[in-house]
């Protein structure tokens, strides 16, 4: 599993925190925005919008933080990302 991200990107941090909470092994792929790496042909092939984060898990590529979080929460259900009860979800 690979995660492409920018330093300072709140959506990227959401995904990285989710991976850490879930204890999922991943490869961090820090994209250097100031070098234009997010517009490179290689990255644009993964995410045609040139945005971060992007998650690649085998053949699956997800380019949106909330979609990535939902995917990870279902693939790795423990611990649940948004708690077990409505009250826990609200506090989280």
C-alpha cells in the first residue's frame, strides 16, 4: 500500500492518521509540490487531478481522502475509525 501526500496538506494528514490508527503498513510517498512532482506524468497517471492524497493498494487507486478513509475503515475494521456508537462518533 502506498500513500502519496504533501507536507502541510490536511487531507493527507487525515489519511496518514487513519493508517497509523489502524496500524496498517504502508509506504510513504512524499510529493514535493514546489518541484511540481504532483504534475509529473507518473503522478498524473495515478491522479489526473494532480491532487493529494492518493492511495494505491494493488490495482486500486483512490484519489480522495474521505474515500480513502472509508476504504481503510472497511478493509481494516478494528479499531473502528468513527467509534461504535452514535455518541462515540459524535465525540470523534
